[in-house]
C-alpha cells in the first residue's frame, strides 16, 4: 500500500491524514476482495525498513494499526475472514502484540477469505528466519541435512501453507517490490498503478483483475505449452 503521504501532500494536509484515509481504503479493498471471492489477500502494512521514518510518523502508524485492528476485528470476524500476520512482531509494543494475537485467535476458525497483514515484514528477513529454523531442525536431527531441498526449505518460508500469490498490485506509481514477498513472488504477475492507496477502490481492483486475466502464465514453459495446459 503506497501513496498515503502524497495523497495528503496534494491536499496540503499532514501525512497523518493520508494514513487515516489509507486505513479506510483497507476496509474498502478487503470487502471488495472478499466479495470477489479472492481466497487470500496479503497487505503490506509496515515494512522492516519503515522504522527509518521520523519517530512521530512511526508512532502514528503504530497507533493507527492498533486502533484499526480493534475497530475492525468484529466486522472481519462477521464477514468470516481469517486474519493472519507475518513479520517480526517482537519489535511491537506488548499491547499491539496482544491485539495481533487476539485477532488471529478469534478468527482462526473462519472459512472465508484469509487476510494476511505483513507488519515489520521484509522478504529478506523471511528468508533468513526460514534458514534459521531449517538450521535448528538440522541441528536437532529433525531434518537430515541431505534432505534440505527446494521443497523442504520452502516449508519454512512464511505462508508456505497457502497458494503462491497470483497477482501483486502496487499502487502509488513506484515500480519496485520494496522487499515484499520476495520468495513467494517468483511467478506472480506484477501490476503497477499510479492510483494512490487512499483512493484505491473496487473499480481499481476490477481493473487489476482484468489485466491479470489477460496475462498468459507460462511458468517457464513455451507459450504453446502453456496454452495447451490451459485447454487441457
Ligand atoms: C504508505 O504510504 C504507507 C506506509 C508505508 C505505511 P506512504 O507513507 O509511503 O506514502 P508516500 O509514498 O509518502 O506517498
Ligand atoms: Mg511510500
């Protein structure tokens, strides 16, 4: 989610207002995705690099995160949405960690859309935490080192139990991945739009989905092979 600051700047408003408007866009887009029958939506809420922002802005983002979780949890639960969180949560206040755990527990049994919030997440961090956990299992003999393969290693990467993402959407005009799901995005279709996150709505989502539908996914095969597989 990108462009909150610019959205506010364009209106000569403080960045904080852009972040609050961005939180409203989260509610809108979560609902739109859930209604479209999307199985998994992962939102990049706060990256491991966002701590580099001015202290006051980090504080605003943390407060907004906690407040949004608290105010939205009931609505999400009623919509049968299952909440999950990825990222290193140890950096958050105990109160926020508690909201996170409560939200995940409360919705764990829901069977509708899975909403993943990436908070203090980074794609490189993800790979390192996977390597650390794999190394621990090798040390205890749970994983014989000869069995460390692509398949066994990727079980340690975040969201290994979910399908790999089909579509990556970055609003806000920048064309980069910025340390999002690096491993998981290997074959994901990338989609970039100028729309600033606070303005993002169901129509923008429909546009992104239409663009996705027009792509041919080859996964390393030739166009003919992929077309054949799609017909089969
Ligand atoms: C995204 O908007 C919000 C977060 C990173 C949490 P930005 O704050 O990055 O907005 P711009 O890039 O300054 O417009
Ligand atoms: Mg930005």
